[in-house]
């Protein structure tokens, strides 16, 4: 049995283990991003509601989520286009969630990208949208594309930079940039500021690829 064949089998097993870990944690990471959106924008929605300023959009959003399938996506469009604080944010992420559930990943990424380009949205929400879009693109784009998408988060002071580094490491692994991924994951493990969940996942990835 040749060394090349053994290496190929070993690499295949590693990739399957990495895929298994991503299946285990991927939805959890997305859930963190969406949960933060709902928590922060929920406060904005409450403030707006008690001031009686956005009742029209409140009704439009409420009516939209009662619909089925593609009808919801279509009905959320005007809410997103309204640029009303809070509702624009929640409607965008709901639309992307529905498109993802329908396996229409390109549409979900396009929805998030359009939101990111909005001049009226706070940076924190754009960061979350970029993270979610990067996760959705993990299986289909080179690591350079993921790196470019997350560059402002990776090089800034955003609280999401640790998750962004984790996502980029996964992209590097999927694109056979193993050494770069190892360095990135090791940095997450030793960084005192890294959240415990990110550290634990990084450690598990390293146990597979080292």
C-alpha cells in the first residue's frame, strides 16, 4: 500500500471529521448571530412602538409572517425597503432565513448583501449580516472571498472578530490551506479574550487536523 494512498485516505477522514464538526456547530454559530440581531433590534422595536411612530410597519411585519412560503418573502420586501429602524433589520434576517430554508442560498446572500450596503444601518447589524453570509458561502467560495467579506471585522474592534476568525479558519481548511488554518485556530485558543465556546470549537478542530 503506497504512502500516497495512505495520505489520501487520512486526508479524506480528516475532512469528514471537519465536516462533522461543522454540522454540529454551524447552526449554533448562525443561531448566535441571529439571536443577537433579535435581542438588539427587539429593543429598538420596543422603543419605536411605545412612541407610536412605526405602527404601519409593525402591522406590515406582523401580517407578513402570518403568510406561507414565498408569500412571506414577497411581503417582507416593502418592510425592508421602508428603512424603518428595527423592522428593516428583523425583516431582512427573516427573509434570509426563509431563503436559506428553501435552499436558495444565493438569494439569501443577495438579501444580506443588499442590507449591508444600506447607509442607514448600524455597523453591528452589518457585521452580523456579513458573518451569516460568510457562513452560507463556506462551501462555495475561495477563502480569499470569505477573508475579504470579513476583513473589517477581522481587523477592527468588533466583538464578532473571534467568530469571524473561526469562520475564516474553516474556509481555509475547506480550501486546503491547512497551515494558515492551524495558526488561526491556535491563536484563538491562546487568546485570553476569546469566548469559551470559540476556544472549545477551535481546540476540537485542531485535534482533528493536527
